[in-house]
C-alpha cells in the first residue's frame, strides 16, 4: 500500500523539481495526497504549472484492474466537469518508468493535480449545522450539485459521500471531492461480485453497498448517505455508530442493514423533515424517493 515516505517525496521531486511540498492530507484509501505549489516551471513540468497557485497532488499505485479503472474514471469525470461544486483538474499523467533507473515501474503510478480549495471539511464544522433550516439548505445544495453526476450521460453514483468528502468554502458554498469509487449505473462492476461488501465507508454506506448488491446501486445509494449526514447534523451522532468504543467493520454494516434509527422528531426536527430523512434512509431502495425532483419538491415546500 502506497504511503507517505521519504522515497515517495524524492520520487515526486525528481518528476516535478520546482514543486514545493507544503503538507500532507490524512491517509485515505489507496493514495497519498500532498498540498503544495510550483515556484517556477521547468521544461519537464506541466504547462502553466507556475500559475496554478496552491494545488492538491494525488499519487496512486495502479495495483489492479479495478484500481486503474477507478482512477481513470475520477480523472475523466473531473476533466468533463465545469462546476464550482467539484475541484478543477489541472493535469494528470501515468508514470510507467522509474525516473532514475528508467526501469519499468511495477506497479505504475498515476498522478493527478487539482486546484486547492480554500475551505474546511464538513467534518470540522458539522456541529454548526444545528438547525433544521441550515440542514435543509445544505441538502438542497448537495442535491443540486450531485445531479451533475446522477444526470451525467454515464449516470454516475458517488458511493462515498461523507463529511470528510464535502468541503465548505469560506462563503459557505459546498464542494464535493474524492470521486475515487464512482460507479456507472447499470454497468458491470470492476470489483469481484463475490465480495461480501462493495466499496464504501461503513457508517455512511447503504444496505445495498453493505451486501454488495450491485444491481441496486443508483443515485438512491447517495441519497441514503445524505440522509445519514442530515441525521448526524441534527442528532449530533451517526445513527449507525454504537457508543464510543471500538467500532468493528462488520458490526457497523450489520447496523446499517438491520437497525432502524428513531425518527428525527425526537431531536427537534419537524414532523415533515423527519419523514423526508426517514424516507431517504429506507432500507430498501424502492422505498426511497423515486426521483430527485420529488425529493427537492418536498424540501422546497419546507423552505
């Protein structure tokens, strides 16, 4: 598994000599994420890199067909996006040879460079979304942004919506990041169908992810995760985490599939908003909202 090491930092310095590495993001998934900037541009470096300002440099190892597919999908979608709701992709490349020895790299490494967004993660400020009005506004903005994925020609599903993957700009606007496990509806997956679970973060996963029910992965999977986030905002806790002790992967997923959280009314939400979030978090996908438009209509009626 790729990790932030002196060797990796030296590898980046050889490829991008004028890149000043400022800091490292916390470990997440199969890649290492650095923050930094280019203080100039050499001939071997990307065009205009010295004009990008602060950037996010992501480096991954393509260890399998599925990892290559996910990385390529994220890069492809970010290239096609023209929205402030997602980070801009400046550059990407695949490194197949060691820059020092010129020997083939196995596994090869994939690098992408994105804009650095001045923001905080939702994780850091989730407690400030402590009223129904704020949560409803958050949900409407998230749904509007995600429609760019759900309504894409490839009908994409994020599959890993969680507070760590939502940035809040200084002016309050939201940005969705980490499209690393995007899935296209109705297309054969790249992970093994016999896996017990699908790619996910357990406490923000849907029941269909928990049992790797690929045929039922759709925009409703992301809607379930948004329901969990809204529930957490108003209740102060994730409904599928049990107490403060050690949380086991399988135990969390069992609660996702079996545990029915009490209605949000007990935490002060209105009856109607409690009903909306409850419907978003229905265990069976067919019981959730049939379309995004119907969900937005219900939310806008509250506003």
